């Protein structure tokens, strides 16, 4: 919590990121002292920017509670704009996957609690370490920031055996990632990251080309066992 004076100072400070004050970075290293000093000053300038504290209004933060038995974060206040691309409904409540919660906490969009204690990013990773691997999370977060590909839809069966309800949709039959034929082919890291997000639900890629839709799926296999049994 900040004092009134600190809040006023935060409101009046410059919001835009300053331009490089030492010029553009050289294309190739030349080993000169002048170039090394220029790089040092640029790095120091970037670290100063990264160290600056970001101030968020308490009322604008979405609150959530970590539920380890369900392996999810239950939101106790209405979700923000991130609900368009993140989150799901579980038993009529808005929830987040563990990796989504860590990402939003890093972005300053949520407050997370566990046993009535407010969690920092490191605290959250520590209490959720059984739910995901840090390397997997970093891969997922990087692909999400780049917005290379995202899961677009959860697909549910429409037959009589389905128990789907809007208030309690249950487990999807499959998840779908929609891409245009003109988009760049997703990298292996992106495909793995999407598969990690989908967990034990099959993932399908829908490729749209001038109104025609083709569906593809990827399967993990081990060479040569799965190819030449």
C-alpha cells in the first residue's frame, strides 16, 4: 500500500517509455572501448526502467483463491478483459488454470490468496509447483505474449450422452485452435505449449482457407517403437 504522497507522485510521473538516449545499437561488435561503454550505459538504462515499480488501483485487481484440490484458481470478483482469452467456468464459478493465474499476476491484473495470505509471483509458483513445471510455464507464457496461437474454442458433444450445461459445462470433448491458411506455420514449441494448455483433452487445429476448413491433430510418438512395432 502506498501513501497519498506516493500515489500522487505515481500519477504524475511519465507514462511513456523513453527513447534510447545513446542512439541505435551497432550492428556488429568492433571491440572498441567506446562501443563497450555505450552498451554498458544502454543496459544500465534498461535496468532502471525495469526496476520502476508499477502502481495499480486496488479496486481494479481481480481477486482469486488458489484451490489445490481442484488444481485451479477460483475468482471471487468478476473477471476483467482477460476473460476473452483466458479462464473457464467450473461449477458455475469463473476459474483460471494455474499457469494463467501466474501470468496474470505477473501482469498486475489479479490478486491471489491462499489460506487468507496474499501471494507474490514467487509464492504462487512455489505453492503451485506440483501443477506445472517452470520450464513449461515459461514456454507457455512466451507463446502467449507473442500471440502465435491460442486455443480458440472448447468443443462439447451435441448428442444425448452429453451432460453439457452452461452453468456446468464439464470436460470438453476437444479443444480447437483456429488459424488462417496465410498464417505462419506454428513452431514446435508453440504446438507443445498448446498441448500443455489442453492437458488431457485432445487438441485440434482448424485451418481456414477461403471458406474451406481442414482439421489437423498432432500425436506424440517415440521413434522407432511407435513407427515400427
